[in-house]
């Protein structure tokens, strides 16, 4: 488990279909809205939280699931890619610590920013 005093970082590679097995993780009234492929697994935005599934080990059979309720996010920032910096990024400051999400080329930073804003501000 990562220490909360350190920076936790994830990389979103591309938007992808919502995995069907995520329904096993959802509570009553929770709906999956969007999903992103990560290096080895996926990140799912719901109407209540961000779920990141992290396959570990050589075979990837061990899976750690991070669940970040939107209510724990105090502030966020988004930065689009520039000329020399090809990756966009989102940073989240939460009660648990600081989280950085790197976005590979092709991931729509403004769509992701709007997903976070919609979850936190409505």
C-alpha cells in the first residue's frame, strides 16, 4: 500500500469501454460513467468515486483496487499537453494525499476535467 505522504501516480493511456465486472464493485445508486485504460488495467469514473484497478506481479492475477470517493477531493488541477510536453496531467489533492494522473496523447483532458467537476460541483 502506498504511503499517503508520498505522491501516488497513475497513467491513463486511452478511453475504453466500461468493464462489465466493475458492476460487482458498485453500491446501490452508483453508476459507471467512463473508463480509461491504464498501463495494466483500468480506471473507472462513477457518479460517486474513482476506482482504479491495478494488476500486480508477473501474471497480473493479484489486483489491488483503489477507491477514491469524490467527497475526499479538496482541490484539483488540469494541465493540457504542450509543444515539448506530450502528456497532459490532472492532479488531485485529497484528504488521503496528493495524486497525479498522467494522460497519454489522445486522452481528452477537458472531458476528464469536466467529469471531475460534474462529480464535485453538482
